[in-house]
C-alpha cells in the first residue's frame, strides 16, 4: 500500500476515471490516452488507480495490463464480478504492477439479488468463495457491496463480515444510484465499524454517485465517520450524474483542515492540467461553474468582488488558483513567438513533449497565428486537444472544404481521404453544417446517429476559435468527437469525422456498450 496506514488521518485516494468514469456513455478513451492519464494520476499521487474492467473486452484487458506494467507508485486495480473467470482475467492483467489489487463486487440490495438470482444465503456463499479465490491470487483484495446503501442493514453487516473473513483487505460501500445523504452515509460506516467483527482490521471505502448532487458531501461524511478511502474520478466523470469529483474532496479536505483533519498524498498543483486533459480525451466538457476546475471557478465578475479581491485576495477566494496549478499570467502568444516559447508555454499547461512531437504542433500553432492575432492559453489547450483528436494517421481525414451559405441556400463541397484514397462530394443541406455532414455521409456512408452537437467559443472576439463537440451512436456504441478551429464549420466537420474514426476503431476492438452493461450485472 502506498500510504502508511498506521496514520489514522491519512485518506487514500482511489481514482476510477479509467473504469467508472470511462463507463459514462461516450467517454471512450483510446489505449494511449488511458496510459497517459494513468501516468499522470500516478505522478499526481493517487494511491490506487482503477485501470479498467479486464474481462469486459480485449481492449480493456490490454489497457489494464499495460498500465500495470508502467506503474510507479500507485497500486493498480482491476474490476471483476463475483466469478472465477472474471477474477482470473483481472489478475492476469494487474499482476504486472509492482503493487496490484483485485476489486471484486456483487450487488447486495434486494433488487440486485433479484438480478443475480441468488437468495441471501447463496450470496453469502458466493462472496466467501470468490473473495477467497481472489485472495489466493493477490494479497490486496477489495470487495464491494454494490448498492450497499439500499441493502438491508443487518444483511449488509453479514456480507461485509463474510468478505472480511474471506480475506478482503478493503471493503467498499458504494452508493451505486446516488441515493444517500451525508447523515446516512456516515451512519452506515459507523454502524459497520461498530458491529462487524474484524472491521477495525480493514479499510472502508466510500464510492458515491452524484444523482442528487451529494457525492462530495456523502464521501466526506463517510470519511468523518471512519472511512479511509475515497473513490472518485477527475471532473466527477461517470455514468449519469457522475462520481465523486477527486478535485472536490481533495481540496475540501485541504481548505477545511480545521473541520476535516485528514491528509491525502495528492499534489494538488497537478489538478488543473489533469482536469483539462481528461476533459479533452473523454470529450466531456467541464461546466463553466464546476467547483475547483470550472472556467469561472476563480473569476470575479462583479465590481464589488473584483474590488475586494484586488485589495485582499482572501475577501472572496478560499483557495489560490496556484493551489490547483493555474498559472497566474495568461500572456498572449502570437505569430512571432518561436518554438522555445511555445514549448515552455505548453509545459506550463501540462503538455511536456519531446522535440520531434513539437514539430506538428508548431506548424498548427503558426497556422493559427496567421488567422488569429493573439493566442491565449485556452487557444493552445484547444489546439492540443484538436491535434490529439484529429491526427494525420486517421482512416478518415478532411482534406478540403468549401461552403456556400446565405439566404439563397447552402451547399458544401468536400474532399476527404478514406484510407488514403481521395474522395469528394457536393451536397446541399438545411444550413451549412447539415450540408457538410451530408457530404461526409455521401463519401463515407454510415448509419451512426448524431446525438449531440455543441459549439463553444474558446476565447472572446470574432476571430476566436470554436471548439465543436459531437456525440454519435451506432449499435449501442457511443463516442464523442471534438475539434477546434477559427472556422466553426470546418471544426464541425472535423469533429464529426473524428467521431466516425472513433466509432470505426471501437467497432473493431470492443463489444458494444449494451453488452458491457449486461456483463456488469450477470454472474
Ligand atoms: O457504483 C458502483 O456500485 C460501482 C461498483 C462496481 C463498485 O461502480
Ligand atoms: Zn460506481
């Protein structure tokens, strides 16, 4: 275990961005992106990284085992249902890590027992058997009572006792459907600590979902009652309303040490860059007013606030932007800025790259600088995101686009490379974006459906870049695509084509999302 657990004030941070976070529809990350995020989580001081669900697909298995092979300090954990096949597969993936963990779970509430077709006693047997099996493979075993909050209290005590006796070293009490409130979250942990034999020998974890907007409060309440592991994701990414946000619980304990006298191993100055990166690779924008990492979290718009902050920052600020790694100055770059300046600026923004990787980015930067006078941090972040999402090696690539629009009608003329072969199409449409998307479909017929299309200006001004995000669905698989450009229509086409590339990769590598849902419930 990374932390010294004789220190009773130490709270372990278990990050599940790559498992529960990636489970949110559309938040698919590529293999390399997962590796990169895992490395950043490790460097940030996350104690345990839940890297994926190895049995779910070949892609998940490979990602977990490669993350395990590259781990430095963090424990690498994989998820497994309560059966030998899942657990063995999980162990095969995580065993390469210097410190590995198997996380096995079963739904213990009445409705989950109904799904698994086990009565209370049969479930007890299953827990004892599978936890014992996992423990024979790995000395670090976490067991979760899925939907613990809606499990009968006496039965919850029984299942937790069973898992402890069978060898679990961490017991997780998930609020799977985001139903609990802080008082209840605390009561359940206190009850388990008081009633279950052996409870003082293991670590209790809290795993909260945010359906009622309570995930952070519930996790902190559980810690105050004795839980010593918080399960969370960057930006609160996760199914439905998401999981507890790592940045929120960590900063809450840092800012309010007077009320929450606990420590974590997190280097909080790495939060902002990681938040941006997770948002980019997952395709999930961070809402502007999101606590800690939202664009507006440190902005003071009103006159009274600005005046107060200028006189004394503590008037309206409870933490400093630098605490989460926001650089104080946002000095614009421009077409005269050289490679060294760009490289150093990107490093400040969390993009540390080798000389050869910089070449492509520098070309894109110069092209942008020709069209936009001042280039701000946000522009560079958008540019980096665009370079990562739309590479020169993609199966589908946008080569050239001309759009005619106005009151007489709209028409798009498009040239694309499909597996290196140039193809073109001209289509009319209901607006310029519609005309463009029709042209893409004329070149590359697809039955994928566009579910979300959104445009955001990166900075102010009419020459601002637009970031376009799309979400598309085909056969139950959901992906996102994003692109940035000073030309909104071109950004739209690139985002659309980027999503089609992702769908193609996913259909080759993984089972559809629908299957993933079934596997996570069936025994
Ligand atoms: O929310 C949940 O119950 C889970 C479990 C698999 C731990 O994610
Ligand atoms: Zn969950």
